């Protein structure tokens, strides 16, 4: 089965995944070579119901990435891997969409959920923009706003703003003075504020992760989500690494698939050295799969039995440590696998615009996301901070 984690394959959305994967993959080379956007791809996700599927059950969605149960979590894991196999740029935007919906579900008020989550069912695409531009994003009170209805004026930019021109709204982080960093859901569809030219990269080009200028944008207090500091609460901040690791894993699966097919076409698949490399790649894929599957369940179904619905500190730290280590192991797996594939195929793996070259280029860049060295350091500290008996593997 292509989707061993998707239990109910009678579901129309899940049943459409193999065809969707093929359609996305068929366009990926042209999108990369011609510098196209992903509007058609996003329409595919919208039409198959995958954007709406990220909404919670209570709002008519499938709960992908936001429900604390095994089924929704494993299906989300399978979908992200599928998108990674098809095209990492699409997987990146979908992961951001899933993350944005989750933040509203976790920290939004009931009024905000009632107002915003139906927009997901209607097909809106959201994202999360955390990285600041040259001027860090901040906010000041609008001078003409009444005290009982505060309004804020935003200043600064967001960089690496994935989905420029494609997102309807983005959750942004900004500094609200002495209160600290807060979240807000903001309309980001204004074309004149989008600088796509700032995205000059070798990989992940189709995400259009340029700069968005928020200078002068005004938002109501009702756009603010949760309390200062909510964004970095665990296990969902670092723990959420599992989502993009799933996409990385999917791309690695596709590399092995292409590698195997090319060796068979050239009659070299039975060569002992080639078989050894393929077997080693398969072992790495399976090991990373098992670890990431455990990570996503550990993070998303974390034990909340403390009498108040909160997550126990030990369970939280253990989940985050696993997620950080899962990220490290996924990177090591992917880098080793790409190196072996290049050795096996030689010059063919480096030919411009070949599928192998394109996927390796995208994956090599995507693996660098979000300070990997710092994450490994954090994992080590979490390990040392846990009681020895809690770190046993038996």
C-alpha cells in the first residue's frame, strides 16, 4: 500500500491521494524550470479537500494536524509524506497551512474559531511567517483608536514568507512592546507589499518565500491570537518539526524510487555494489519512518492526564526531545541517501533539470530549515534534564 497510515481508504480524500501525487509530480519539473508559481497545485489541494481537511472535526474538517487522536495524526503524516514525494514546494506550503490552522485551534478564542475556521472549509490557504526582515515586525497603538476598541499599526517586514501571492492569510509573530511576542492572523493578499524578487535561491524556488512589507497595515485587537509566549509553547513548537520531517522523508522515498528505476533501466540493478547501496538506503528510509511515526504520535497525542487538561512536564520534554532527534536522524538519512544515489548514478544525478537533480536540490535546501545545530543542542539538554529512568528504551 502507498499509504499504510491511512486506515479508511474509502474516504474520498484519501482515495484521491495516489492520483493527486501523480498529477503534482507530473507538473513539478516544468514549475521548477519555468519559474512558475503553485496556483494550479493549490487549486488541486483545494479541489480534493486537503486544505479543508486541516480544520477540526467540530467544524467539518478531518482534523489533520490539529486533533489529538491517532487517526488524524497518522493520516496527516501520510499526506505530508505523499506531498514530499510529489513536490517539496507544495509540501512546504501545505505544512505551513496545517501549522497555521493548528495555532488557531490551540490558542484562538471560541469567537475567533467560529469566525475563522469556516474560511478553511471554504478553501482559504494560510501560512505561518515567523522570520523577520530587515526591520523586525512590531506594532503600535493606532492614535485614533478608541480605548475600548484598540487597533494596532504594524511596522516592519517578514522574510522567508512562503506562499507570496498564494496565501489568503498568514499568522505572523510580532513584538508588542513590554508584553512580548504575540501572534496575529493577518490578510497578506496585497500585491504591492509582496517582494518575490527577494527569493533568489537554488532550491524550493516555487514556494516564493520572499519578503512581505507590513508597514502601516492596521489590525484590530480581535486579530491577536492567544497570549504572549503561546507560539513557543511545547510540545507543539519544536515538537511540530515532525511535519516538515515527514515531507523530507517523502522526498527521500522518491529519490530511492527514481534511483532504483534508473538502475533497472540500465541493467545495473543486480550489481553487488548497487544492491548494497540500495539496501542501505531502504534500511535508512525504514528506520527514519518508524522513528518519525512514533514522534508524530508522541507529540500530537501527548498525555494530558494531570487533572486540568495540561501536559505533564516529563511527557512534554520527552516528546520534544524525540522530535528534535527525529529531525537530526531525518537529515542524516537524507544526506547519506543522496550521496549514495549520486555515487550510483554518476553524472546522471547532476544533469540540470533532471528529476533526481531537482529533488536533491530542493531537499538539500529544505533540510537547512530552522537552525538544525541549535535544535540538536536543545535535544542534548533535554536528555540531560530528564531522570535517567525516563530515558531507558525498555
